[in-house]
């Protein structure tokens, strides 16, 4: 099945990357629960070492179940290859390590996930890799930030928690003027159902597979997709750092991916309805959702995305405590730090991720005490709306 002919839809989610027949004529991909692999004889070992045959040797380097997931991921992303990792952070840190060295320079858009920002600004700094932070969507700032030693530009689409959608075509146009600069986009919030960065010329696409790919809040994982040359570099780094996904997690994510299109379609519908309802409510100061015309990157999202995603961020007309009371009044979503699962989750970022900062310090990094991030599940849209409207009465 050619990647270029099929967008990331439910047919591709079910059949993309699949090979038939499977072992024992199974419909589902079997779990290959082994850490090491034996060779029939020394001749087979020599053939493997000479590169004449392709097969598994040791679990840190590969696994048949993990390989099956990677083939499906490449099909969904529209790329030549993909790799699976033990977590989203293992994926993005390994990819970055593979492309930089001491003396390299990285450009990071300021509104990236805080742990990614921490890795670039603190961890890489210890290894002699410098960085420049650029404001969200600032293409002029990006062009000015690139130096002769720049090797990587990193962003997200959409970003967390304000859901800014970067103009990927504009970013790639800037970076392609410099042959040594590669682009990396974390597209976890979009999924390839809503956005395929490879269609816009992005070099590497990262996902936290824990979120929409797994889809059931029961597995950790991360993915990196791109062309063969770059993915080979990332694989070499993964072989050394050891962050490969385990086969049981790969099995769960393969299973989750087969319903990705159905789940994301429902989450798109519900999130858009919720965003419109919240925007019209007098107890809501602001709604941050790219599907709204009022959102700063609505034009980019409308042009690049097939759906606007399942996360809605909004600001309650209250303070830290009042916002907490609103969250406690909700009955359907659970309070939790993740997203993309079948269950709706809600969080107050000021408490969940920035608890140790003062209100003033949180404001300085763009996190308001009244901010709420609502990760929509697959529950009935009307039930979610009724629950939200009832909870707003407590504000």
C-alpha cells in the first residue's frame, strides 16, 4: 500500500504496514516475547554479520512486534521509516542526540513542551550544544536565529497548552535555505489523522504514542518517523541508549492505532462543539482552540489540518481556587496529566505542571492560574457539554 496515495485514515490505520500471512495465520500481530534470538548455526551467524540476511539478534536492537508497529507508523506518517521508543521523551531526546554534537546549535520554539525545553536548554547545554529560543510562530525570529552551526529546529504542532499551529510550509521554507539544518516536529496533539508534517517537508516527526496512538491510557511509548538516512542515525543512537519499545507495549499500540481514525474523528467533533459552547459562556474569559476563528493560528490550522484535535484549553473567569472548584465540579473527566485516551481528562496546569512556581512566575511563562486544559475522550458530546455547563455554575 503506497503511502503517497492514501491519507492517514481508518483504512490505513487498520491495514497500513501489515504483512500477510502472519505467524500461525493470526489476524492480529503476535507478541514476540523474547529478549534474545538464536542462530541456527555459525554459517547463519556469519551471513548475518556480513549483512547478507536481515533478522533480529538482540532485543535492544529490534523485535518482530516492534518492527510491525514501525511499519504501520511509517505508513500513517507517509515516511520511509519509523522507530518506536519506550516513551515520548525517549523518542525526542534520542532523535536530538542523533543529530547534534558539541558545538552544534539548536533553535527551539518557546512554547514547546516543558520537558523538551528542559532537555534542550539544560541537558544539551552540559554537552556543549547551544540553543536559541524563538517566540511562537515567529518566522523572522527563526531566520535570524539560524547560524552556521545550527543543526536542528524543533517545534510542536499544535503546541501545549495554547494549541498554536505553526505554519509548517513557512518554517520549512526558512530552514531549506540552510542544507545542514533539519526540522523536527512533535505532532502528538494532531496525530497523522489531522496533520502529516511530512506532507509539508518536515524531516522528523515525533509522537508520544502514550496519547492518541495507544488511545486507552494504558501504555507508554514514543515514535520518530522520517526518511531512511535520518532514521538510520536515530536507530544507531537508540541501539546505544537502549530506549526501544518493548513488544507488549508495541502490541497495545498496534491495537490502539486500528481505531485511531474513529477515535480522533469523535474527539474532533466533541472538542469543536465544546470550544464553541465555552466561547459563548460568560464565565469563560478565553478559549484556545485552533478550530475557532478567534484563535491566532486558525488560518494555519484550517489550511494544514483535516481536523482541529481533541484538546481544548480555556480560562475561567476566576482565580486559582475558583478554577479548582470548577474542575472538582466536573463529573465525567478524571483529573490527570495526559490526553488522547478514550476517557476525558482535565487538568489545571498551574497545579499539575507548575505547582512549585508562584502566580507571578507562572504568568511569566504564560501559564495563568485560571487556565484549564480539557483532553476530550470519546464520550457522547452532549454528555460532556451538559457536564461542563453544570460545572461552570460553580464558578
